[in-house]
């Protein structure tokens, strides 16, 4: 009896090994747990198709605008081979195609009775995707200059203002024939929003440090860049009311050039009050523009005549 005990233990061990092997095989070949899904078998979540060029195509840009009477010519850049549509609200004015070098030119004619026109660009890339530019071109005429008689020659030169949310405006053409400037240092535009955030911008033929003052209080400073341009961005510093704004250039040899101009914030516009999409104020020495932004909110711009300089 005791002699067969080792044999019995061997048989028992083999049986247990076979049982364990069978359990392991059953677990490996059985169904996956209910709370685990794979990408291939998960039919509830659709696979999104990657859009070619969606993140590599930059919007079209306007570089210049020239006026001749009621005719205007725009030049800019875009994706080679793309179509460019110039639009006023939902109406297409004219279209063209971007050259292989990434440049485009288009011309259009305005209505003699229109005093304010907002133009936007829509680009359709060669692979069929539509990209809306964040730039807007404002064509602003003085309504008094639209009255033409046989005895009076009226200057029809418009303000051509290129704008984009969050950046400074560019004056492509001034109805005043120039900007307020001294010795090549000019203030181009003041842009601000309902909260009092503001962007000052201009040009300079000399390099140096630019300081901005509200009244006699120093607001901040920047420098003229390599392209001869300068800008300063501040948040919530422009209070309501009328006061003077000064831009001061300090050149390397210590010379100081100062421009002082009158300033008054426009009455804030709000969508809840059904404010207009664009509101233009023509003053003797400046033009103030308030406009609704694509996606919500309002932005304002002030463009000065040279005679606005107070000292």
C-alpha cells in the first residue's frame, strides 16, 4: 500500500495540471468582457476623416488698395491656385484666382451713393475648402463729398482702413491726404473695444523708443521695429470722457518727437440694444468707426487728420 503512494501522487499531479491548463485555455479563448471595446469593433463612434490642408492653408490677405474715382484695385496673397471672392455682407462683388506665386489682383466699382462699405475675403482652396479671412477692408466716404454739381469739384477720396480683431488697423489711404506726423514719426490709428482695451499704432522713419501718455500719465512704451512700424497693446486703460493722447518717440541721440491729439471714446455699442453693424462719426479732424466683429463684440477705430495735432 505504501509502495503505491508515490505513483498515486504523480497521477494526482498530472490530473491537476490538466485541469489548470484547461481553465487557462478557456479564459484566453472566451469572449472579451462587456465593458471593453476595440477601435475596430466600436461602431458607435464614427471615424473622422482628416481634411487635407485644413491646418496648413493660411487665409488670404490684402496688402494694398488703390482708388481712382469710383474704381478700386486690391492686391494681396493667398494659396496658389485658390479662388478669391470679395464680398460685401453676403453679396459677392468680384472674384479672381491666386497665381502660382501666391499673389492676386482684383478690381471693382462702387455705387456713387454708398458712404460706408465693409468688404471681406473668402478663399476657396484647390481641394475645395472655404477659408474666411479675418481681415475686413472699410471703404468710408464723407457723405458730404457725394454731392456733385457742375460748378463744384468734390474730392471723393475715401478712407481705406484694413482691420482685424485683436490687431492694429492699417490706413491704406487717408481722406486727409496724410497722417498726423512730425519728422517722419506718425500716429496711424487708435483701436479699442467696449472694455477700454486699446491698441496704438503708427510708423516711424527713425528707430527709437515709443512712449504713450494719457493726459500726463505714462501708459507704456515699445520700440520701432525693423519695418519702421510701432504698436502698443493695453488692456482696460481707456476711460470714458475726453482727454489728450500723446505718442512720443525717443531716438538714439536723445531727441524727442511728440504727437498730442484729442481723444474721446465712442458710445459703446451692444448687440442687445440692436446697435448697427457699423457706425461712422465724421468730425472736423478725425473719423471714428464702430463695427460689429464676426463672432460677436464690437471694435472701434480712430483715424486723425494732420490738423488734429494740438501742439
